[in-house]
């Protein structure tokens, strides 16, 4: 609920100008949210593995092209393989995974045309 405040703060800390990103807060499973997104370069989800798995098909449809990136975090180590399997099943290629203190993050790209 506070992404509209936190994201601009983080972007500023990382030197990313306001005109280089757009924050859209909402449920990507809802049509009205998806209609606001015209091909994303990056989609970020920091939420539990079960939700990331459920959102994977919708995220694939939101990404602009094969160079676009899906960053998923908030995944406990024990569930990383489940998330990777769901991504691969939905035509994603996982680029990188990292683990720290029992939590994982991964980056993936569309593997289809």
C-alpha cells in the first residue's frame, strides 16, 4: 500500500530520474490494472512464493519483450525450486538466483518469442 511513497525514495537513492519509471499499484490479476500497463521493461514482486507462482502467467503477458525482466523476491529458500519450476513452465528463463539468510531473489526473462 505504500509503494507510491517507497519506490520513488528508492529510485532517488539509486539515481534513477522520475521520468524513467512508473509506479502502478494494484492486483495484476485485475483487468483494470493490466490495462494501465503497456508493456513493462521490469516487473518486481516481493511477496510469498505461492503468490509469485500464481502471478507468473500474468507477469509474462505484461512484459514488453524478451529483454524485459521479472524480479521476484520474498521467496524462502525451501520454495525457490517451486518458483523456478513455475517460471520455466510458463516460458521464462531464470537468469540469476541469490540467497541470503534463508531468503531468495531471482531474475527471469521471457524465453518465448
